[in-house]
C-alpha cells in the first residue's frame, strides 16, 4: 500500500503481486481507479470532475448511503460520498491486495450530523487480484434507535462505445424507469441507443457486461437490486463535470438496495460485489 493523491485529494493505492491495483480517495471512500493485472483501467472517471473536495467525484465508484437519489429528505445520494473516511486496515491475503475504510457519525461535518441523528459505522473493503475486484460495504447501527437506509455502489465502467455495449442477465426482471408503470424486460440483452435510467428489482443472478473483446461478470450479495444508467447526450450536456465527448464512454451498473431497509439497534447489514474481467475462454478468479 502507498499513500498518494488523486487531484488534490489524499488517496491510497493498493497493488497485488500480479500487478493489479486500485486507488481510493479518503474523500468519499471513493474508488477512483481499478487496473487489472494487464495494466488496463476498467473504471471511468471524468476529466472534468472536481478533485478538490468541493463536490462529489464524477466516476469511479461512489458510495451511496443513506438514501438513493432524491428518495428521501436528505442530500441527493446521501452523505457518504462527500464525507472524510478513515483508512482502518490494509495488506495482502491469498495474493490479493486489500484496503479497508471506515466512516462513523463522528467523522461527519456538524451540519450533516445534525440532519442524520443516528449512530452508525460504515466499512468499505476493496480488494484486487488478477482480473478481479471485490467490494464489500457493511452498515452497522451502533446506536439505540433503528434507522432506515438505502445503499449502492454507483460503479462507472469504462467502455469504448455505448451503442456497442450490452448487458445479459436482466431478462424477465422487473424494472422501473421514467414511465409510470413497472415492466418486465423481454429482451435477452439490454442495449443502448442513448439515455437509459432503470432500476431492476430482485436480481436472480449475475450480470454480464459485453463491451469489446472482454466481458465483465458482476455478482452481488446483500444488494437486492441493480441500477443501469447513462445520462444520454442531452442530459450529459447539462452536467458541468462531464466533458462533451465522455458520455458514450461509460455505463453505470450499480448493485443497490433501493427500498429502505430498517436496521435495528445493534444490527448490521452487508453488501458485496465481485467483478471480474473475462476474456473468451478464461477461468474465473477468486479473492
């Protein structure tokens, strides 16, 4: 592990013996870079993103907690992605490099803490090895009062061209979007013409992102849902932290717990995602 900076933000880089590496900023506990052992960057991060702590980072893997989007009375997507996390552990295990980060009520700015009067502890663990990335998020209610929360890992994956990407594993899964009624996906593959913003509920299994010569297999536990998003050209033009040519270069596939879960005093919730790049004919990697 090495201490570094990402823009103006203090960060930590972990490196596995095989060359796989990841960089996480303490601001937001935000994974901003994941390189597989072949040296290829797998995450998208906008070159127009603010990297000074003035606003959330556009790209990488923002941690969403305690609310998703505007589905609540707090700040959009919650405060975890704009709070100062602490590095609590790092090392190597079974050939993988890992780092663990924590966020508690005591780490929050006074104004945010006043708006969220519940004692909690978040733990994020990031591990890399070969062509695989493991992300684990845990929420612990350390107080005496139950609280509701939602959570997600808002992953931005780098792709060559949006119109060529397709996602498998969503057929016959219920989803909601900007239309009034929920629907079931009929197609075997989800493909993209332009803007797409869907929440898929109760995923039955793994998803596969086909985007070029390699595929990404995404498995999740604890997170019941998945969000698939790209703003489309028109909405992207209104985002000040996204460059004009970047909109077709990423797709967000987010493991999520959308409907708020009520976490009892003293209880904990755990969510996990395993992501692996699989060229044709390759064997799976475990971390």
